[in-house]
């Protein structure tokens, strides 16, 4: 869990730097640019409402997608190979000495967000689990920007069959 989180933070930082440095019209590193309307997630047959220009790529781990953009930094949507309860996720979060923990039950899952301060400064964590059409999906981000984390949390709640 810790190694996966560290890997995701490093990749999210790199993707955020790359996404923020793009100019309008740039296609970037091989991903598809977002069209108007919901962003389609073809590997998952889902759609998600994400603001701004978004680059869509393959998930870092698992089956799904990594999305990057100026408004979201980097986020990942993938199949949850090991579905987890909200209580289990809160227990896992304890290793980060979380502050400002917010846990919400959703009609088809749950959402957890918290922050902490580490060696590199503030970190904001978002993890959302959704059960859609018989499968469990996770939508996550870990980053250093509070507003982007809030945007990702709102986007994850819009995940739907697409």
C-alpha cells in the first residue's frame, strides 16, 4: 500500500507538471484530449464529468485510466481488484496520520478524503469507491493542491456507465 501510494504520488507529480505545462491545442504524451461533455473512459465503459482540458491515458496499475489536466492534476479511475469497505479504507488511512477526514456514504459506494503534512509539504488524498453495473471501481488522487483534490472528489462522484 505504501509503495503504491508513493509511486502514485511520484507519477501524479510528473503528470501534473506535464499537464500544467501544455498549451491549448497540444496533444501531449500520446493520450487523447477531452472533447466537450463527459469524458469517456473506454477501457471501463464509463464516463466522468471532469472540468477543463483533460488528457486520457492508461492506468498506472490495474485496468483503467489516468486523467491529467490543469484543473485536476492527476487522477486515476480503475477497477477495484479488491473491493474495500469505508471502515477498511479509514483504517488504511491511519498510516498517514490523517487530518480533516471526511467520509461519505454514497448510494452505490463511499467517498473518503483527508490531508496530512509530510516531508514535501501538504498532501491531499481522495479515494472514492463506486459499484456500477456489477463491478467495483476506484477513483483516486494524491496531490499537493487542495482545490484540485476537491475537484477530483466532485468528479469521482459523477462516475457513471458510459
